[in-house]
């Protein structure tokens, strides 16, 4: 091929995204067998609809006669929205955040790109934990740095020894995602505090701060556990997250960065991230969505449907012989593949018109991800296929 | 200072943005003298309000009972929105665009970052024309490339000879901004065609395509001239633009990339840009805004207010002895500074509580930018100050 596009991008695209690949194969299956006869567990598109109060908040914002409401605002977002959100987050996290500690962003993806761009020099390192959301690798690269993968243990818990072995002075940031995509694991407070102590110790050793970016869009989607606040594991924690899941608005691109009030070099960092929000082309989080948030920041969708799906799927699949570490949050199962090559098993499931994502798409082969953002009926109807597939290979 | 943030970002911030600096000094002046006694011509925040039909389109979209309307859609945007927009653009540009030739983006800034990320290899070059919108320099750098500045002539017209002298095989793209910020210049069809021929000839010589990115948010803000479509100057033109100005929604972050239907390697490029929309963290243009656009894509705000402001300001300032190339579009004047050091003259204006931006903020010293997105009353009341300032230095 003639050199048309960036070599790096061409290479990335060739390696491709497993989620995207499954999505496309799903479309082909649906065209062939009919939409109702394909069981698509590949996408993490949250269930349900935004709360009606949220939609009403948008309607109210639209009716507000104050001029200039769709215009530019400070790149960090509306001061009154940030002040209101700071109150909510102070309560939720047990810290004393001010509006000036927050930057409104274009989703969690925007938040993380902004934070990494502000932090990284060429070739510097961002630690990520496998299994991981594959986009992290791109985000580190976008900022001129690189992701370094640290394995979690067999139950997908953080492993402080593995982390320590991976640390060196090029590390500027870690990304911690709890509740985790794809495993559903909620890291325990004890584990997180151990990680926090280790990171702070290494930062002192290297003579520069190491920031912990907490990607926590599933924070309010947890079952029987309360995800600990990462603000309490290191003063250098930045919450980089999104309203996509809790308000069911992933298409609207609304998130924020909240900087620990005790963070080192806080003002410098906030200024740099606000600047990066601008120069990366995000400029600001969508205006109307910010204002809707101000009007009703604490009304969230129910997780009852996810809870029922999780129970149903977990019980049924475990009964068939699938090995699954029970997820404590998010809306995914991450079963072990009954055969070592999970891509082969994903193909077995495909014969049953069942779509899931191979674990290697998340940096852990031998597993696969099921997203249960579907109706219970779809789960029920898919079960015989899951049974036949495991029976064929066992 | 301890090394906290990226050295490059720290350096960028130190150099700073003149627009931002004026904005901050303006805030100080306003605090001191009262908001009504400061004449702020520093910001290009478009005048007026979005058309009521646009707001109604948002209301209708909110009332649409179809499930999942705030969820993920393809990264390129809603197919039905792109199809509708393709019809409008086909009419406006006199080309036959399909929906699949379009990618919805987070504003023009998102569009350009996506296009450059898809195109540039490390160190490759993007040509920009001075005076220019300063963010272009960052956008080229974000993608690992670099901006190379080509001067326009004394009347701010493109200069094909200067462009030819600046070309080499590292050039992958040009950014052309017409109507221009900060000069208001609308490039003529003849000049643009000369540039198009030159670029296509150089592309053949170098053996790879060179793409023209048309940043045209002011396309519908033109006085007595019709800005030519850049699709007709090269088959390798990508319109990368925004609805910020014509719908008065700069805070909502809605734009698009439209690829010339005849573009070389069109499918490869569109795939790569859609991928980059995802990995850069934009993911997709805000869902609700896309849908509002679908419902009423052709209703735009009136430019009568801008036209009146332009006449008033241009006549009055010219009468006082300011030298100004009459702008044909956008909402800026770019007068020559009456003294060679325009920063010194900007300070003279500041003594009159008048805020404008020095030309060096746009890569051309010796001039300054006036944004006339204000009421005629503010212009009227500022005139004695403009008079006193020029009289003091003449």
C-alpha cells in the first residue's frame, strides 16, 4: 500500500480491537440469522435510559433565558457546576474538594488523555494492570509515553510485589480501574493502600511525584461491596472518570478529573491539565450536559437489573462447569476458557450465535469477557448454547 | 521547580496564549473599573443565541421514546445524521457526498486532531499560513508532527511562491482557514486553485498524497462574497469544521470531517480517522447534538449584526487613521499597529480599558486583532479610546 496514513496508526489498526472485531462479526451473524437469534455479549453499552430527572434538567437548561448558555466557558468547565460537583464528591469520597480541584472533561477518555498529556515526557511510563481496558495503551502513546503492563493475580487482584518489580524512575503515573473492566473485580482497601504506600515510597526514591489515575466509571455499579475511594490511598490521586455508566449517557461524552485536595503541585497540575484540555482539541466538556449535571447531580440509574443478570448468568454458567471469579462490580463476567486457546472457544460460542470477547483483547489470554448489558430473556435464551459449547470441548 | 508536568507542556504554557493573557488581564480590569467600563474585544465567542428551531430539535430528540438514544453509536457518528448532513453539504459544495464520507467530531478542533493523527508520522510537516489560529501548532505537535509557517502577503492573501519554497517531501498536509481568523480574509477561488494545483503537483513529485484540511467554521459568515468550496481545488481536500459559529454553540463541541468523494485512499483514510476519533479519547461527537442537527441542519443565525458591527468599526477606525485590510468574512478586524511594536500599542489601548490581542499571538507581529462579537453600543463607547490611543502615538 502507498504510504497514506501514519505507520503507527496503520499498525494499530491491523492489530485491531477484539471488541470491534466481535462487533463486526456480530453484524454479519445478525444479517445471516436475524437480530433476535444472535446473542451479543460483546459491547459494554449500559442498560436502561438516563433518569427522567436528568432529561428534565436538560429541558430546564434549554429553557433558561440567560444569554450565551451554549457558548465557551472556562476550559475547565462552568465554575458553578464544578462547585456543585465538588460538594457531591466531597461527600462521596470523604475529602474536602473545591470546585477549583475539578476539570470537566469529554468523558473518562478525555480525562485520561488530558492527565497523561500534562504529565508525560517522551518515553516515560504509565503502569497499567492486566486484564486492562485496551484503550489505555493508546492513551499513554498519544501523550508520547508508553504503557507498561503489570499482571494481577489469578483472582485478578492487584499484586504489590509484581508492581514493585515493574517500577523504575521512568514511571510517572499508574492507571487503576476499579470496579474493573473486564473482570468486575473491586480491589480491596487493604490492597489499594499497599499499592498507595509502595507508589509514594518509590516517588520519594525517584525524587518526583507518581500520580495514580483512578478510572472509576463503574463506581456506583457494585454489588454488596462499597468500592473504596482512591483518594485515601495516596495524596497524589486523580479521579479520571465518566458519567457514561451511572447516567446511561456514554454517547454524550461527559466526565471529569478530580484532583486530591492534598495533591503535590496541585495548582501546576490543574493548570497544565486545563491547558491540555484545550490544546488536545477537547476544549471543554459539552456545555448543555454540564449544566444538566448541575441541576441534578445525584440521581442515578438503578443497578437492580445488572444485579439480576449477574446472579442469573453466574449461577447458570458455573452450574455448567465454567470457572468464573464472581465479579463484585461493573457489568461483566470474565470466565476462564474451558480450553487454553480462548479464541478457539470464542469460535465455538460463535457457532451458537453467541458473541463474547477473547481475553487477549484485554491483555489476558485464556479468558473471555461477557457483557451482561442485555435483557434477562437474552441471557436465558443463550444458555443452551453456552452449555453445548462447553460440552463439546470438555 | 520540581519536575512535575511534561517539559513540553510547561514550555508551551510559559509562552502562553495571548488570547488567554488578554482574557485574564481583562478580568483584572473589569474587577477594577467595573464590567461596563471595559471594552473587551479579545474573545471570539459568537454573538446571539442558537436558532430556536435548533433548541426545539434538541427538545424533540429528548422526547423521542426510542431506547438507547444517549448511548454509544458508531465512532463516526449516527449513520442517519451523516446521511442527512451529506445531502446538505453536497448541495452547498456542489459535490456528491455520501454519509460514509463524513465523520462527526468533537468540534473542528477534534476534527483536525483526528485527521492529523491519522496522517502524520513522527517529524512530518503540516503547512500553516500566517497569520494563523495558534492552536494549529499544538495540533500538529499532538500528532507527533510539526507545523511549518508560510507567510501570506501584505493583504493576507495566500502566496503560492512562498508556499512552493516551503514544500518538501515531509509535508503531509496543509491547513487552510477561510474566512480567516484573525484577518477575516476570504481567499479567492483563483488563489486557492493555484494552491491546489501546486499541492497536487508536489504530491506527485514526492510520491504520496498531500491532504488539504479546510478549517471553515466561518464559511457562512461572509459579507458580499461567497467563500469558494475547497473541494474544488484538490481531490484530496478534507473539510474539518465546526457548527460553533453558525449555530452559536461553541460550548457544545460539534463538528465534522467531510472527505472529498474523489479523495485518494478515501476508505483507508476514513477508517484511520474513525479509529483515531476513538483512541484520542473523543470517541464520538456528543449524541444529542448530533441528533439535533439531523432535525434541522440548515437553519443558521443571521449575520446582520456582524455586518453592522463590521461597517461601523471599519469606517470609524479607518477615519481615525488606522490601516485595516477590509475583512470579507468572520467577525474580526486585523488592523496594522500604528507603531511597529504592537504589544506597546496594545498597552496604549489597555490604558483606555480596551482589550485586543497582539498579532504575534497569531504569528504576525505589528498587527492586532479586534473581535467584534459585541453590541454596537460597546463599539460606539470604545471609539473615543481608540482615537486617543492612536493620537498619542502618531
